[in-house]
């Protein structure tokens, strides 16, 4: 620091200028200068900066990468809401077994298996990574067990909660995805102030739904059953976030030899996403089938439920249609989520999982005439606010990171 000026006498007081070299300025000072200059930037300049940053990010990846990421995100945003609504339709039509609903979710495991052959034929460099090593098989079995437990928790939640309420509570998966992603895969899941703020805001929205538990309870559902559904919905959301993080860890560690997680390598090795989903879904199918036979009503309960089912058609046809579409939409949603985790990060998957909340809530109000009290509307607004806060903060952090990173630095979509 250099000071220019005369002596410190009292006569002829003069102002002294203090010059600070820009290279020696503290990061906090630079941040304050950037924030203070922000209001002077025109809207057109801001838009130009956003477009330039977005263009640079787009050009850093091949077109196939973005195509797969868009398809994966679209699958999450359409299939998961449809699967949630079909779960509620199953109960509204006369279905009662939580085990059967859980079983139907993973019964569609052959769907990703059928997609593997085109991937092997069409993707450059795609080759089967089977048989997997024993350690990876144990990893798939663990993820399958957790997925089976997660599906069962959500089945219990939808048995006692309206679809709109269950989806609002499930928005807490963003908070759990951020926390588990940070703890398990630190290098790809940063947690800044915007993430913490989103966690707090979305948690507040869940609390508001809990305080309004008496306004949307279905006839015949007791207070204890409603509370059980609420708790299991939160627990299922937590497990959902953990599965995202563990799936990403599997890609980062165990599947590193199959292809790196950047640029064209991710898109050209996308078949490993299908391979993991087939293995995990098949494992979850085995665990759920064993649970249905041992602890549930057994497979014979499907015939009894189909005989009296009243939704989606007449009797057995409607019953088969609801369970069949439930299996297809769930597998499509999981495929999209696994693809987002592979191409992006756990946090990005959690964000997209939270985006589907307003879609599911509004659709449930329209189709099932779910009650939409003032508390639930407030919770929905707060949830969207929390999501928006995360996106704004994350975009600023990403812009700062891309500005500070050397030109040859690697970019991560998180």
C-alpha cells in the first residue's frame, strides 16, 4: 500500500489518495466492488453476459451430451409426476396393498434392458461391461435394497396422503440431495449460501404442510395414519437423495474404467447408465418380490384386487393398465434421474426432482380434486421460491467459477 501527500501538519489540509494494486486486493473487496457495480450494469449487458456464459458452457460439451441431458431431464419431469398420480389412482380405484404398488414400480426392469441393444449398436465405443466385478455386484445389490425400501415408503405415504400433499413434502429431496451429494461426492456437489437458503426455505414449506394436516385428510384416514404417511414421505425423500449420491459415487469410482465423466466420454459411454439401472432395478425387483411373498398379501392378492378395481377401466383391464403404466413411468423416471446424475450431479438431479412438485400438485388438484388450502398454496409458493433462490445463487457461483478457472480447466454441470 502506498500513500501520497504532504506532511501531517494542521495547515493546508489536503486529501491523500490511497492506491491499492488490483492484484493485491482481497477477494472480499473484489466481490464488494462487483456487487456495488452490479446496479450500474444495464439489463441488456446482463442478458449479454448470461448468453455468453451459456454459449461457452454449451460449446464446452458435444451436442450428444446436451441431447442426452435434455432427454434425461425431460424424462424426470414427465414420468415421475405421472408415476405419482398413478400411485394415487391405484388407491382411489380400490387397491390397498403397499407391497403390490412397490412391486409394480420395479416390475418394469426389462424396459432399460431392451434399450441396451440399440445403445451397443448405435453409440460409438459402447461395449458391454458385463459381467461386473464382485464388488460392483454388491454395490448394485445395496442400491437395489435401498430402492426397494424407498418405493415401499412412498407407497405408504400415498396410501394416507393426497397426491398434492405428498408431492409437496417430497420437495425436501432437494435438501437431502444437496447434503448427501456434498458429503459423499464433494468435488461435484458444492454447497454455497444459496443451497443452504434453499434447504431452509423448502424445509419451512414442508413444516407448513405439516401444520395444516387436518385440512386435506381423506375420509377414513386417522390422525396417526396421516402422521405416518407424512413421516415416511420425508424418510423416502431422504433415502431418494442418498440413492442419488450413492449412484453418482458408483459412476465416479467403480465405473471410472468404463469412461470418464466429462465431455464426449459421458455421452459415448451412456450405456453404463442403462446397465446400472438394469442391475439395480432387477435387484430391487428381487427384494420386493420376496417381501411381497413373505410379508405382504402375496401375489394372489392381485387377482382379488383386480376383480373389484374401479379405476382406469373395468375390473382386471383397468387394474392391469394402472399397474403397467406405473411400471413404465417409474422406470422412465428413474432412467432420467440416473442419466442426470451421470451427466450432471446429485444436486442437479435433486433440483429437477423439486421442479416436478408444482406439476404434480396442480395435476392432482385438477384430476383428483385434492383440497388446496391456503397453507398448501403458501407451501407451494415457498417451495418454488426456494428452488428459484437455489438456481439464482448457483448460476452466479457457476459464472464466478468459470471466470476464475483457467481456460483449460474442466467444467462440471452441477
